[in-house]
C-alpha cells in the first residue's frame, strides 16, 4: 500500500495563493508601466543617450594645409586628399566571415588582418590603413562591413621632387606638421586646424544626418616664396651634372637677386625626393647650402681687397711684390713666382703672397670689421631652420699668422648662403640687403657697408678674374660681362689639412655693368684630375647664369669693354 503525506489544498488556501500570485504580477506590471513612463516622459534623455552612443559620432572635419608656390605661381608643395580606413575591432569581428573580402580590398594578408583585430578587441578606434587613394578606399566602403569607417585626410605632395627637396623639407608622414626646411620654418603660417561636427551614422559608417557643428575647420595660409622654379631646375641640373662628372662628394649652389636679396635658387647634391619617405634620412635631407660651413679659400679675397682699397692705401693698379716671404714660421708663396704685379692681377691670378702683403698692412680690427660688415660670422636672416652663422673669430685672437692665412680664406668658416650674400652686397654697390625666402614686391633699402666707388672698382678687378688670363675664365658668358672669383681650398682633417681633398668654389655677379644676379657654386671633394674652382665650379656658374639671364630677360652688356688692366702672363695662381 502506497502512503502519501501530500494533503489536498482547501478552497480557501487555493484562493489565498492565487491572490498572492496575481498581486505580484500586478506589482511587476505597475513597475514596468512606471519605468516606461519615466523613460518615455520624465527621463527621455536616457534613451536618447543610448541611441546616440550607438549611432552618433563626432566626425573630424579635415582642414587643408597651405600650399607653397614659387614666385611665379608654380606649385612647390600641396596637400592632396586621401582616405584613412579605421575600424572598431569588436564590431568588425561580429562579421568575421567578411574578413577575407576586407583583406583583399585593403591589399593585406587575411592572417595579418585577423591578428590585428583580435589583439585590439578592447579598443573602439584602430587605424587599419593610412592614406589610401580615394578610389581604393571607396572599394573598401562599398563592402558595407559593420565597424569599418573612412576618414578624410590630406597627404603632402611635392611636384618638383628632389629639385626642391632640400629647400622645402617635408611634413610628418601622417600629419601636416612641418619637420624640415620651409615646411618647418613657416609651419604656423601653413598649418591648418581641423574642425569637428556631431553626426548620425548608419551601421555602415555612412553619415545620415549632421546634428551640430562643434568647431569650424581653419585652413592654412598659402606661402609664396622667392624661388624661381625655372632657375631652380637649371641650378639643380647643372650642379648634379658637375658632381657626377667630377665624381665629387657633394655640391651646393645659391642664386640671389642682387636688387632685392631674394633667394631665386638653392640646391644641393646629393639630393632626395621628399615624396619617397624611404629616402628621408638626416644624411640626405641636410640643406648644405645653409647649414654646412667650410673655409672659403681664395673666394674670400675680394672682401679682403675691399678692406685694402677702402683704407686708401691701395687701388687696382697698386703694384705689390709677390716674392715669397715668411710670417712667423710660415712661408707665404704662390705656385709660381709672379714678380711685382698690380693688385688687379693679384686678384686675377689669385696670388696668396700678394694678398698677404696687402692684408698685413691693415690692422686686424679693420679686416675683421670689413668681413663682418659683409655678413661673415652671422646668420643671413633668411630664417631657414638650422642656418649656421659660420665662424669669424674676434680680431684680438688672430695673431699675425692668423691674419695672414685669413686673407686667402683659412681660419674662418662660411656657408654657401653667406658667401652668396656677400657677393650680392658687392654687386649692389656695397649695399647689404636682408636675404629672404619670401617674394617681396619692392626692393628694401638695405644698409651701406662699403663705399660705392670701392665696390665698382672691385667689380672691375673681378672681371679680370674671368678674362682669358684669369683663373675663372670658365665662368665667361657670351654677351655678358662677368665679375667673379675662384677658390680652391684644402679640406680640414685631423691634425691639420688634407692635401689631396679640396673644396672648389666660384662666386660672382652678372652682368658686371649693372649686376642683377649673384651666385655661389661649391663642389666638395672633386675626385677627378680637375679640382680647381676655375675648372670645376666656374662652368656650373656660367651655364646656370646664361639660362637665368635669358629667362629674366636681362639685356647683354658684353659690348662694353672690360677695364683695360694689363695682367702678368703666368700659369694659374693659387686660387
């Protein structure tokens, strides 16, 4: 017999339990109604916030960095639109079956894509591919994969490539922030400020509605430089050709407008292409023309001669005995004895002995003041980042040997830009004008640092350097008078100077009767049989100036005669 302890419910007990259950259900229903009223009527912001969290985004409004132009309106640097693909890893992994299609559209390995997403699941924002072409990015967007979004950005582009690489510098790879060159110097001027707006997006990341503007974008300002891209191309081509021809280590050239102080061209070799970031290394992007210092050798002699003529003790026809002599323990002599020659011939033949004889009649302070007035030992004022001031010691520290060697270019250091500025000052009749990399509309007054008569006499003397009997005949131009000076200096080495490595230079102005352009060419360590400034650097000057004068429409002045100065017939001087 089966025994059961269960007792049947009485009708009263059943009714009581039913009322309890119904009461509980009523309470739950009331609570739900109350909560619905609260959410829908009293605290409706909560649901809106939850909806916004899923569909509202703060979108970046990209702003364009200012463009850089040459003086004639040719584009040197511009920001081109690109698209960046970013993802929300958690959202994308919900559609993991779409990863192979996404990887194919991104041109990436599916395994790489899976690893990147799975290792960043805790993040809500992840860059996947930066700076895609808009046409390629559109293919990614067309896949309509949840969690994959596009961001419009801009990438810097330099149409002239390595022709203007050293001058312009570059911006950060993924940000429009200047890092080198003019991009850095004028970063505040060129720089843009991105804006922001609040938008509603659908599940595919497409903007459905703009809600509000948070911050308006501010585009950067354009920069018009002093550079003439035509002359820049000429200088780049000729300098590169010379460096290759003479197997040189490096080279630089600077071209200035004498009347305004504007830099029309500034090039270096070896160069680099700022569009190819694999080439961007400190060794390649250094702008040697503004940052590297060197001992100028005989290219400094016109400015020492300026001190001598300005003193009143010398004039172009003053005869100087170039017989070898000693200053302290150092023997001062030329490669070949030139005898007693006028100061013009001292310059034309680049006689070290003659220049030292003249310099030693001057006080060290007088020489120092003249060189300083021409801008040596101080920055040019161009504003180029990292520009060097060179080295010009105080006259009190020279000593007799120091003064002697400085008269032919040793014991002081200059940059190609400084040297070009000094030649431009001579070309302007002794008026020093600030060097600038921005186009100016009207010439500035400048500051007189040398009597105009002395400057004109020096230009006449420098024309003899480019005559058939001078060291710089390779710089001669058909139809134009050229005033210039060669330089060939040993390069510094540990414990002294290397006697088999040279720095070849040529500096000058054209046309000599009324100078319009000044230029410096520096060839560092030519490796062939030719290494003199007159053989290596002077032809580069001639080729660039010939083209530049034609481009600028400067009329020839070659029918006017070079001052009638008799030169001593002798082999090449010291340069």
